[in-house]
C-alpha cells in the first residue's frame, strides 16, 4: 500500500525545498518562494499569508512550527468517515469528469468496506461507454462483492434504481454507484445526475445518502472549479482526491476547505485497490515538510 511520503514526492520536490528546515529562512528569496508555492497550486491568499508569516519576526516558534500551524488551519478539521449503521443500504454516488478515477475509487471503497466487515455492492451505471460497466464488474470479481450494472445505452437512472433494489434484497450495507465521466460544461449529461438521484430516492427514500466527487489531483486548481460546477447541479457531501501520487500540484488541496467547504474524505495514492487512505491533514502537511525529498517510501 502506498504511503503519504512516497505519494507526495512530486509536490514535495517543488515545495518541500522551501519547507525543509535545511533552508535558512533569512536566506530565502521571498519572490522565489512565492513562485514555488503558486507553481504547486497553493492558493494565492495562503501564499501571501505564508510570505507574511515568514517575514514576520514576531514569534519565537520555529519556521516549521509556524508553517504547520498555518497550513493545518487552512485544511480545517476533517471528521473521520465511518459508514453509518442505520438506514441500510448506505448509498454513495461517485461522480466527476472523465478519467478522474471514479471506477477505481469505487472498487477501492468496496475493498475498504469488506475489510471493515461490511457487505458492499458495486453499481456500474456508466452506460455511456461500451466498457464503462464491465470495467467495474471485473473489479467486483477482484475485490469479491455483489455487482449490478447496465449495458451501453441503458438508462443510468434505471440501473441505479435496480442496484438499490438488489442491495435491499441482498441485505447489502453499502452501495457504491459509479457514474459515467462527464464534463461539467456539458448540460445534457450533467442533467442526468439529479435524475439518477431522484430514481434512487424512489426506491429508498433519502438515497443517495452521499454524493462524493472524485477529483484528479494532477489538475490542481482546475479540479476546484470543476467541483464548484458539479456542486451546483448535485450538492456534494464529500470529496475524494485521486492520483496524489502523480501530482505536482497538490497545493490545491488547501483551497478545497476555503472555496468549497466540502470535506476531503479519502485520497488515492496509487492504482491498486488498497491505495486509498482516509484524508489526514496532519500526515499531508508533514509529508510536505519531509526533508528527504528524494525518499521513495515511508
Ligand atoms: N496513480 C494513480 N492512478 C490512479 C488513481 N486512481 C485512478 N488511477 C488511474 O487513473 C486511470 C483512470 O481511472 P478510472 O477509475 O478508470 O477513471 P474514471 O473516472 O472511472 O474514468 P471514466 O469512467 O472514463 O470517466 C486508470 O488508469 C487508473 O488506474 C490513483 O490514486 N493514483
Ligand atoms: Mg469509469
């Protein structure tokens, strides 16, 4: 299983140099620092705050302590996610733009639920592409869980309804509804999302219980813009950030709380079914500070 330190290598290679305690704060060229932070997609306002903090001589705490405090404050509290035990099955809809990692994340979440002694169902509602649903079916066989899917061209809302129905019959604890990738700018496809929600609600009032957007970390700040637009169509209750292992723009995570106020629940740190970890602000910030920026693993 991938760890935080290895995963954040690319972002740390850029901003870790600044945060490493080997660098003498007094010798830092502030303009260079600003440029480095902005390059890794740390939001502009936070970058300014960091610069102010580093320039200010008013506190005795070490630079690392001052920065950690500032960054942790920006990420805010992240309540640990636990699958609720009432009102089963707990239905989660995963959405996002094309290729963000929805299908892989659905499988990772199913694996995680199994590990916690729960019975998940994977729902392949990506009827837009020929391989959309079958890709998830293969995952369901790999992780070992129930699956309901639809053929290409089928109504995605109908597939989601069937999955909730089947999950009720089979007494599943969790349903993970994988949706087709869609651009936030394409209206007809975006309209399908509230339709899917209404359809699931008809089978079990309140479903979906959660709507999680899957964001590709390599997109940096663009991912935040996408989330804002999805949030206007279907209110998001959580965010999952994938591909943190390949991103040099992980600084955008610092804008998620302030700009969206939606909790980051999990992060994807690799392509395998085990490479999903709960988001932990402290580990994230500490991994950015690690001094051995070439270190490959925890
Ligand atoms: N390195 C890395 N790769 C990932 C991660 N999550 C997903 N991927 C890869 O990203 C690619 C796309 O993943 P999918 O899960 O198919 O993405 P999707 O959002 O379902 O794609 P569409 O259904 O086409 O919209 C695959 O090659 C995955 O292996 C991650 O956390 N880290
Ligand atoms: Mg997919």
